[in-house]
C-alpha cells in the first residue's frame, strides 16, 4: 500500500505531465479499452476532463463555477488531513 507522501508524489507527477491542459487522454483511452470505471483519484487539473470523457466520479472536483471559492481553499486542508478552512471572524 502506498504511503501518503508516495500518493502525493504520484499526483504531482501526473499534474506536471498534464500541465499543458491536454487532459489525461491516454489514461482515458486505456480505461475505455479495458472497461475500467468507478471512482478516480485524480489531480485537480484533470477533474473536468474525466467527468466529461467518462462521466466518472472524481475525488477532486475543482469546478469553481459549480462549487465556489470555498472548494479551492478546502482542498489544501483536506490534503493535510485537517477538518477544513477556518473562517476568520
């Protein structure tokens, strides 16, 4: 089983590979060829592509037009294992 830092490293590598905005085209093709589906642990840059291409349930959905800015600030807290962003009052 992969540790937390190994998972984050793989996510960062995948993010760098898809940083040009191409989307995970090869990965989606592989999944379709082999009939793979279900929930996907994705990078923040791949969410919309995976949803459109596969109708997949993704773990990180950064469509801010749908969820608002709060989702953007809650992601780093979730990655650190914190309960959530604290609003200053």
